[in-house]
């Protein structure tokens, strides 16, 4: 079974634009398996290719039922990073997706989270992919650095 975020990770991912509505039913199923329960959680876990608006409404109702709170911006990155690393190590996320999510996170918070060190390291590598730095490096060299960087967390 695919790794699913904890409630706190899910809230951090959602608030940062990194969680898609089609992931909500699978997340709900995992939470049920982990012992969480509510009528809306069960309905959400059983939702399959239904109207995204209905799934969003069930998600909102489930969060309220389970009293899951929003995560302040200053606490989001560590939760996101732990999920990104876990899914990358499990082979469920590519280095490209990890890189993309780090950049998307920084863009979502308008580059204000200066404590998101890992995101910034990845952002610099992403920036280099589209730059004309002198001397220029190949995309392959940059991607190798992304891979090396991620492996420092093994």
C-alpha cells in the first residue's frame, strides 16, 4: 500500500498546494486503517472517482469531525519534508517530484520560509536547471547533484 500522510502532514501539504483532491479517499482509507473513525471519514474512504467538489466537502467535514487543525506556515516545512523523504525512499516519489514540490512550497509561501533549508537547497538546483550560469553545467550534472543531495538523508 502506498504511504499516506499523517493528519498533520496532510494539512501542511494541503495548505501548501501539494495535495490533490484525488488523493483524499486513499488518505482517508489509511487513516481508517490506523484507527481513526467518523462517518464522514468512512464515506470519504469509499469515495471513488466521484465529483471533486463532493470529495472536497467530505474532506472538510472529516477534518472537522476529527478536529484536525490547520498547520501554521512556520510548522509546515518539517512535516512536508518528512513526507517527501519517506515517499522518495519508498520509491513512490521521484527526485523530480521532490524537487518540484520543494519549489512549489517556496512559491506558495512566497519565499518567506527561510527555515526551510532543504527546500532552498533544492530550489537553487532547480534554478540552475534553467539558468545560464558561467560555467554552465549540464542538466545531467545538476540532476546528479539532486540525487546526491537526497541521498545525504539516507
